[in-house]
C-alpha cells in the first residue's frame, strides 16, 4: 500500500519539506513495513505533521508515528481515530 511505503520511497529525497500531510489513510488493518518508523527519521526538516481522516490501530501506533519524526513542532490532526483506546 502506498500510504505505508512513502517513508521508504522518499527518505532523503525531500530534504527541505516542512509539512507532512497524510490524507485519508488507514493504518489499523495493515502491518507497517519494518523500515516505516526508521525511515521517518530521515525527514529532519518536517516541522508540521498533519494527519487528516486517518485510522490507526491504537493510540500507541499514532504516538509511534509522531515520535518517529525527529523535529515536529506542530501537530494538526483532523478526524484521526483508532480502534483500540488503551495506551500500552
């Protein structure tokens, strides 16, 4: 799925992108590639994370994505939800 492979395909190729806007995606029924979170570390210039209409498996998976980015200063999310509400 393209949504889950974007960090792998674009790592180190967009060195000055500041905003990461992920629109209409679902992370709750799929297994993320093992390189998904490590490749997010390559997006050092991203300061704004903007997930919109995104479904996550859990609060933990949402937090994992946020923490995988090295320098976000703003989080603008709209209609982000998860199927499991417990924090592990």
